[in-house]
C-alpha cells in the first residue's frame, strides 16, 4: 500500500521519490537512467529531485528528457546554488534550469543550502518566480533549526541528510518541522553504500524478506512527515525502492536500529554532503 505525505499547500505525494544526483554524466548509461526514472513514476514514485549543481546541468537535461512525455504525472523538484541566490541571480538560475530541463515550470524550487545572500532576497525571487508561473512553490535544503527560526515565513519543505548513521535532525529539527507543517525530505536515505552490510539491518531485512535498502527507506519515512529521495540507476533498483512503501517496521525492528545506530542525545551541527 502506498504511503502519502501531504504538503501544507494540499499537495499529496508518495513518501518515496527519486533522486537524480550523479545521473546524466555518461552516454553509456543514459537510456537506462531515463527508463528507470520513467518506470519509477509508473510505480508511484512521482517526485523527482534534481539541482543545477548536479553535473552542471547534466542531471537536469536527463531528467527533462525523461519526464517530457509524462510531465503531468511528475512533481519536479530543483535547487538553486547559494552562490546564485541573490534576487536577480535566483531568477536567472531558474530560467537557466528550465532551459536545461526543456520544460516550462518547476513544481518546487529549493535553496540548496544557506549562503551569503540574505534569505529575504532569495525568498523575494521565489515569490516572483511563483507569480511568473515558473515555479509552483519553494522550499529549502540543509537548513538547521537556528537558521529556520530566522525566516520570515515557512518553506514548504526542508531537504536534509537523513539515515540511521546521520540522524541528528531527529532531535530538534524534525519536531519543529512537523509543528510548522514543513515536510522533511531525506536525501541519501540509504547512505552511500556503507550501511548495506550492517548486520542489524541485514537481520531485519531477512525477517521481512526484504532488502536492506528497503528497510532503510521504510525507516526514513516512518514518521509520516518525511519523503525519502533515493537514487535508482536500474529498473530492478527502482522497483525495490517502490516495494519499500509496503514495508512496515515493528517496534522491535526500530529498537534494533536504535541499538545499532543510537540517536544523538544533544544537538549538534546539521550534517550535510
């Protein structure tokens, strides 16, 4: 059964989407990557996340080609670099991303991480882009609670690094996001391969006749206010990700993960990669 997360604007999205980091870099894998993204959408993973930084536009170009025939079925997320996030620079970056994508609008546009430009400038540009019809709404990424509390208004989402080995956001940030009706978006929810060999996770996966990656995705979305955006590079991989929507971890499973990967007991800097 699919699990849905609702944004504060009423948009309902699958709790698992698709990340597009490090795709579009090789002509040898291009067709497979396009097919995988399209298959993911067919399986209900309709949110696709990219950024101008990913391959200097190569990810955007591949994503745009992949979703052009199915644009109405996709919720597209893109991100502006903080070095471009002045009022004028944000608008120019969005226009450039749309040219790379070959599309006429982005559903959700994020500030990739806080930078030197005042956020008021970036947010002003976001509102202009909404008024122009180039983006549907806006959010942020890699923003900690202290930064969030300075904002004049709430973003729709906050995209952060989140998996059992990087769970500092649980302590203060996630409760604050839920209170403010801001959805969390978890990038690298299965880590970068280092978690797949962990015995505690393998044991849970075996008990559920699942993969470790599926266990990690089910764990990431367990609070109902988080969307996980794993990357998939093959049809088999994206099908495995989609099946994680039907995996429910037991209280015993969660205790085992807590034992293997204890949550921090005091706040620290927000991790990011």
